[in-house]
């Protein structure tokens, strides 16, 4: 799956967790970690059609463990 697409989907989903777009500043390492977690879960679960749900799960875990 394309990392650019994953990043755009993550950006869109971040709006559910943040009030303002300025709060959406992540480091390159954080972006890479989130992208890798999403891609790994897609491959493990063989769930290409459930990408949105996987992104939501990964972001929820990211924000609740921060």
C-alpha cells in the first residue's frame, strides 16, 4: 500500500482527535512509526479493505498511550 495514501488518511483521521490543525504537527519519526504500525497491521490481518478502521485503531492507541 502507498505510504503517501496512508499518511493522507492518517492526517484526515487526526482531525477526529485534535481541535486545530496546528496541533497536528508530528515529527518524521512519529509519522514513520504510525505509518509502519498501520502497514504492519494491514499485512498481519490481511485487511486491505479495512484500512480506515485500522488507522482509527492505531491513532486511538497512539493518543491514549501518549
